[in-house]
C-alpha cells in the first residue's frame, strides 16, 4: 500500500512511500527516519498520531521535530 509522507526532518524520503499492510506508525518512523516518536511531532491525516496506530492506504503522515526538542543557542 502507499502513503504520503511529509518528512520535515530533512532526512530520508518524502513523498509517496510503499509500506507493508499492518505497519504501525512507530515502526514506520524508525524505518524511514531512524528516530523514535518521543522526539517528533507526528500527524496522520491532520490528527495527532499514536505509535500503535496501523497505517492505512492513502494516509498522509507528517513528521517534524517536537517543539520541546528544539535547542536554541
């Protein structure tokens, strides 16, 4: 199945991504950007995403650095 992935991290792919049926959000993020959800702000179809949420064909997933993790020097 295919999802639309907006990678606001500047790493890995962005755009349409093929994923296996039954893939959960947390595993998808580890596979695509090599980070755990604790560091990220994640939405699925415009709503806050949960790590155990199973991705569906056509979902829109967006990932950015969580505001609490941004370092200002």
